[in-house]
């Protein structure tokens, strides 16, 4: 394996000579400045404004969901989705150990307990087989709800995550959870523009959540969204994320504990301009992934992670897998020392101090992936 050969290919692909190549940078080639100026001129720069409404309409149209709610970031979206699905203190929420920490953090905000399920090798997302094995081992359904026989806790939700924008086998996850009476919340933070079996990620579960952080395919600096087909949940989401204020021309009355989670109009203006470019960005990123796939197909001991059958991925972050952990470490050191930013996958959630005692199934695949996966340059190419 030649680290130099890979770095040279990445620099060639991005037409980079001496400049440093970040992992993923935002691209602003549309109406971003125009819409920001319109927002400033309108004076509506906070969470009420025309672009917030437009953003929600665009998200519903893009994903095919009936309703979209604009929030301040993806973590807030996850937190609110857990509240809406009825997660309470000491409930267990099934998730995967291989994810960004926001997934497990949001569960903890409700004083609930992450319960980690292994992932599949090819999607790096929650494994239906591992989920079913674990539930058959520890779960029982009583009065229409699922409980952990070992801990006695209610299993209140399941939060699978579409890793790096690669759709997981979400239909199988949903079917298993339906059998065990467990609501599904899709962490689709990284998968805007990704589809599985013709449906957009985030639309299989009761709720789906997205992120528009600065390193995402489409960004507005911060920003998040919830999508759902449930009208009552959509109304509840807007109400709770607007500090639970009862609409009134001048009075301030709040009818329950609320959250200041709504996306500001300034961010929404940027997001709308970015969403207009989404088809172009996705096409570009899929072309980049194909180049990588063909290139790494000629290199022994490295596997480029591709979408599974019936999936269409946005390839937010491209990932390669080494056969040996040492080769991974050598490549990370060489590439970052030679002008190309690469990174290893996240430390598994069950290994972090705050989650080390959480319940978990056999995590063999996630542990193997943690040792061997590297993310490489994935920006839209201009």
C-alpha cells in the first residue's frame, strides 16, 4: 500500500498542488449572499421570518415528508424527537456505538439510557440481525410497550444512524421495532439527499432528524430539522421548540416547559440557497465516490465503502477500510503531514467515560470498523 500514491490521487482529483486539503468544506455558489441581504433588510433575523417557512417547505418537498420543522442544530432535533416520541427518565433507547456523540448525548438529555446495538460492515449503520438477536435475548412486550427483562427498564425508542450518508437497512430495522412496539427515530443528520428503496432517509421512522452544520453537504452554519408524517407531532414540535408560547398578539403565556430551539431566519436564508444546489452537489459527490471506488479497487488491502443494493447515498464523507490497524495509522500520519486532511472514525460511544456502563449487545463489527476506517477528502469539487 502506497500512502504517497493515494495522497497524489486525492490532490489530483481536487486540483490541489501546494494548498492544504480539508476533509469537507462548504461551497457557496448560489443565492446565499442575496438571501442574507434580503433577510437583513427585512429586519426579521431571528426565528420568525419568510426563509424559515421556505426552508420547511423545501425540506418537506425534498424528503417527501408531510411536515418539516426548522431547528437550531441537529442535536436539538434529536433531543426534541426523543421528547416527542415519549422517552422519559430511566427509559432505554436503542442506538449504535458507531456514531457521532450527539446521538448518545441527546438520549442523555432526557436522562434516558443509551443501549448499544452492533452495526453492519457494509453500511456501518445499525444491523437488523444484531438488533433482532439482542431483542430476542432481553426484550418482552407488556401492555403494548417493550421492556428490558434484565434491567426492568422500558425500551422507549430506537435511533439508528445513517453513517456518513450511507443508508442502512432501515426498512428491516423498522419492521423489527414494530414487532416489539418500539418507535423509530432516524438520525439522518449526515444523509440529506440519500435514498433507500426509493424513499428518502428519515421518512421510514416516526420522526427523522437532520443537521446543517458547517461540514455537512448542505450547511447554514448551524441548523437542524425534524421531519414527520404525523400532523400532531409536527404541531407539537413547533410549539415546544418555540418556548411553548401560546400564540397571542401581545401576551406571553407558556403552557408547558418549552425550548428555544427554532432556527433563526438568517440561518434559514443560507439554508434555502444551499438546498437549491443540493441536486448538483449530490451529483458531484457521487461522481467523486465513483472515482474513488475505481481507484481503490486497484489497491490491495484497502476497501472503499460503497452504498448497498437499492440505496442511493449522498457520500457525505467517503470512507476507506484498511485490513490492518497499523496501515490505517501510517496512512493517517502520512496524509495529514502531506497536505491532505484525513481522520479516523469516532471513538465508539460505549468506550467514552459517560457511556461505558450502558447496556450493550455484542459489538464485534463496530469494534473492527473503529480500528480500520478512515475518512478521506469529500468536498464538492468546483
